[in-house]
């Protein structure tokens, strides 16, 4: 009974939309740069996903708190400034507490600013909705992104390095696929995953 | 310097080996004409912002506030795009009509910010920064035009499974192109 009641609340719809029917990577094709570049190991994928989740959550919250004071002509610049403030926060946090992850993510941490997911949620959701909905929307959009990143990384990491989260899973005589660790592997894996998901969910696009 | 230019253009192509600027590359590569317009706008903005951001970064280092470089870079980028849009609209309206619609989109193109970040992390000097910015944005133009021309042909002659149409096939195209571009590794004059 309870479950049915939850289904029709606004909260449930926000969560469902941001995780599934509006999933940033698969459906809207947003935030791809980092999704492809970072997903060669699971550790990087998780760190990047959590960073993006944090930034999306708080910038959505702040954008919607100030939504009545932001002039519509200057809104993009305002988003930029809010987002880059939180990105600098993430960057400094990683640099201070997880220097090894910070080194392997490199410039991509700073590029959270231009990750379209963050901007997209501000523009599409936060600017029109109260802050308590925006923060949930931001959190689950970020989580949907993290999920995809980890999925792609789960395929790429064993094939590229023979490890899973740093532990050896494939036999020692397995020849690592060097191209899986580079850009082309990411492109192929994501392309095939979209194909499989589209065929399964029967959501096609024209052309 | 020529080696440096070639490596940023081909063997370290910013779109195909560093995977930057993917969102506009996938969204706008449906035909060659639009792809070229977007690409040229990117070349101009990336080169300009890198050349402007370099002295700003030096100033931030001098005052000990280089932690805020991201914020400064993004403001410069937004400002350059805005100013360029206004100037083009006023003085060269034909050019403005040709790629005016792409200009605002460039603010969120990660190539622009990435180039400004790379000169910090890789420690380039001023002339290297300018060459790197020009070379890698030209490389991005090359990548988007290549993808667009393949997609144009594919739309006419291709007979793809339903699920592979649209974005999925673009990733496969990009993957093959990325493999091809890895063949440029170690290229020197």
C-alpha cells in the first residue's frame, strides 16, 4: 500500500525522472566528456561521479534559492559562478584528502564546471522549482550519472588492466586490451551500451 | 614549434584522444555546414581566451590567489563570448548570422576551459600556449567535420538497426576515428 502511495508523489516522480527516463548520459547525452575520459577505472568513476553529484546538488539548490533575484539575461553567467565555486571546493577537497585520485583525474575535476549535467539541471529544473525539490533532483541526476560511469568502468577496467577496483580478477596471462584504457575503448563501450539499452527500452531516435 | 603544433592537432587531438567537447560534437555534427560553423567559432574563442587567460593567470600567481583560477577563467570565457557576440552583431552581421547561434553554446564547451587549464598544469610559456590553443582547437574542428561528413553519408546510405541509430552510432564512429588517430602517435617533422 505504502509503495503505491509513494509512486504518485512529486518526490517519487523527480527521482524516477532523473535516474531513468531523463538519465543524463543515456537519454540526454550530457556530460559525456568526463564520462568517457574518466571511466577507465572504477575508482576514478566513483570519485568523479560523487564530485559531480555534490556540485549538481548544491548549485541546483543555490540557483533555486536565488531564482527570483537572477535577471534572466544574466542567468548563464550566474550559474557559472555558482557552479565554479562548488567545483573549486571539490578540487581543493580532493587535493587535500585524496591526492592520488586528484592526480589521476587531472584537469577533469575543473571541467565539472562545463559538465552539461550541472548546467542542464540548473536551467531545466532549479530555476523553476523550490530548493527542496531542486536538491533532490540534483542529487539523483548526479547519482544517475555515477551509475552509468561505474557501469562503463566495470566493463573497461578488467579488459584494460585485468583488475577490478585495483584487485587482480583476470588470470596473469590475460593480454590487456590497451585500447580499452584509451579514448576509443570508452567510445565503443558507451556506444554499445546505448544500443543495448535502446533496444531493451524500445526508445529509438530518428536519423 | 611545428612538432608541437602537429602534436596538438593530430596525435594529441583534443576531441579524439582527450575526449573533450563531446556534447556539442555529438549534438551539432548532423551536417557538415553546421559542424564547420561551430568548429570555426570554437577556434576563434579558444585561441582568444587562452591568450587572454595566460596573463590573467600570471597576475593571480603574483597576488597569490591562483586557487581561484577556475573562477577567473570561466568569467573571462563568458565575457569573451559575450563581447564577441556583440561586436560581430554590430560590425560583421553576415558572419554573425553564419555562426551567431553557436557562440553562446561555446561557453559550456569544455575545450575552452580545458585549454586554459592545460597551460597551467603543463607549464607552457606564452607562445607555447598560443600555439597549443590554436592547434588543439583546429584539431577539434577537424574532428567535428570528419564525424559530420560520415554521419551525412550514413544518413543517406546507411541501413542501421533501430537501436543503433542516432547517438549510439556516433560513438562507434568516434571510436574508430580515435583508433585511426592513435596512428599519428610519434609523428614528427
